[in-house]
């Protein structure tokens, strides 16, 4: 019982810390398309209101969208049928999916 409580408390703290993180700024993008091919590039997140952001990708092609942050989940509508959905990690990285989970993307403030 104590272990369950401690696990729940740790997850709550991690979620709270991630939610309080400032996600605005520049990122390096590392991704995998739905067909398995890899891509990379850069991304900018610009806060435009309370928990609302403009997002600009440069990954060989330019894309843009508008995102909302709810807790540690960042959802970006970018003109596709499915949004890009990221989880803000405790270290500040964003781990996400797009194309209904078939595409993967990592956003990092430092190059890999």
C-alpha cells in the first residue's frame, strides 16, 4: 500500500513539474515517418496566450500549427487529420506521435 502511494505521489510530482515547465523556445527535432524513414530539423514554440502556442517546424519542409498544453500533454493541430501529441518529460524533452500514432517525434533543446 505504501509503495502504491509513493508511486502515485511520484507520478503526480513529475506531472506537476512537467506542467509548470516553460515549453517555449527552440528545439532539435528527431523523427520517424509512418513509412519508417527518419527525418530531423528544428522547431520553434512561441507562447501566444495562456497555455496556447504557435509551433513552427523546419524538417526539410516547413509546417506550422497551434498547440495547447494541458498538464504535461501538448497537443498541436497542424492541418493534418490527426494532431501531433507530445508528453512533456521531466528533463524538458517532448516525446510525441503524429499520423494517428504511426509517426514518432522527439523534441530536444540539445542536439543528439
